[in-house]
């Protein structure tokens, strides 16, 4: 094989690895991302040739190398109050409606699926804390998950740089909910206590336990291929409470992949379950 053919083989293997582990499909015109990720990981590991890379990729198990590669390929872009009008809508319309609907149990469950480094669930927690009286005495549980171990580790630390903290937060919010320290801006204990962070692949089925009143799954489905999206939709459907709401990112939809959801009118990417339920949604172990 020529050097170019070996390189192409390595790129294809990495692309398949990413798909197997996350459901993400990189089209050929985005294979340059693999080259960029490879460059960093290979330099870090001292790997010089495509042959050595192929040997490592074909080894059974994972010494951490494959995981490092997949992590390097994930897009963890996020920031506080991303698409602010969506969070304004949640705060002004959706959460008050949920407070009325769930007034009897006074329990609210939220899942941020694909939470990256934590800004999205922290935004939800800030909104709920800022609404003070409305949620006093409620049992609020926010679960935040991501397939990326390093993103979850950052989210658990809850410390953000000057650049990160200023992306989406006004000065008042920074000072109310974060404390500045030598390492950066640390989320307050009150915020952190509201959120459970877990490493979790959306394609491996729903978290066990109670269903969720609100699921945020934003800017994740767009990276998955059609098959993985169907599986992800099955997970979301199984995890959503019958009256619950699913929030997707701008430009994302579940309608092509599942008949189980209907969009909420004027809902900025919100969906509810249609009355029907599939017997058992598709599952996949990645
Ligand atoms: C672009 S970020 C979006 C973060 C946040 N939801 C937002 O909208 O700001 C996408 C996140 O989805 C995660 N992700 C990708 N595939 C996943 C999967 N199969 N299961 C769980 N998380 C996944 C990535 O690791 C990444 O952190």
C-alpha cells in the first residue's frame, strides 16, 4: 500500500470508531477534522506513521488511545444561555406552566442530554434559582449527561475561564451565581447541588428511574446519522414523562425519525409526545 492509501485507511478506521462509539457520521468532506484530531493525538502519543496508527486501532480493547481519539473528534461547543430567546421562553412560559401542572407532587425532573461542559444545565439551574419563590419547597432534580468523559469532568468541576463565563452571562449573573478564584469562576454550591453529572451515551437507552418533565437535547442530534438519530429518538421518547417536553436545538427535529413527537406551537424547538406509544423503542449498544 502507498503512504496515501495507508493514511486513507487510518482515516476510515477512525471515522468508523467515532460512529461506533457515538453514532456520529463524518461525511468524506469533513474528514479533515480527523486529520486535525489525529495530528494532536499522534503528537501526544509519539506515533509517527499510519502503519503504527493502524496497529493501535486494530488492537482489541482500549488502552485509552481510542477514547482519546474519539474525545478529540467530539464538538463540545456550548455556552451559557445559548440561544437566549429559547431560555427566555422557558422561563416566561414553559416553567410556569410546569409549576402549575406539577403543583400536586412539587417534583420537577430535568435531563440535559449532551450537556458538554455543563453550561446548559447550569443555565437551567440559574433560571430556577432566579425564580425563587415559585420553586420554594420543590424537589428539583437535574441530570446532566454526555458521552465525553473529559466534558463531564469539566462540568463536575464547575470552574470556567474569564472567556467562558462571559459567553452568555451578564455581570450580575456572574456575581450572583459564581465565585471568582485563582482557577477561574466556580459555580456556587447551590447551583452545583442541583445537578447530577454522569457520563452517558444517548444511544445506550434512557437513564433508569423516574421519567423527565423536561429534556434538553440541543445541538447533538444534528451530528448523528439517520440510524443513530432514530435510536436517540427512542431513548428520548422512553425517558420523557407523558406530559413532558423535549427541547431540541435550532434546526433540529425529531419528526423525520419518530412519529411519537409533535411540535408545540410557538414552542421554539419544543416537542411533546403524541398520545401513541411504541411497544419498545429501538436500542443500540455502542
Ligand atoms: C455541540 S455540544 C452541545 C452542548 C449543549 N447541549 C449545547 O447545546 O450548548 C454536543 C455534545 O453532545 C455530545 N454527544 C455527542 N454524541 C453523543 C452521544 N451519542 N451521547 C451523548 N452525548 C453525545 C458531545 O460530546 C458534545 O458535548
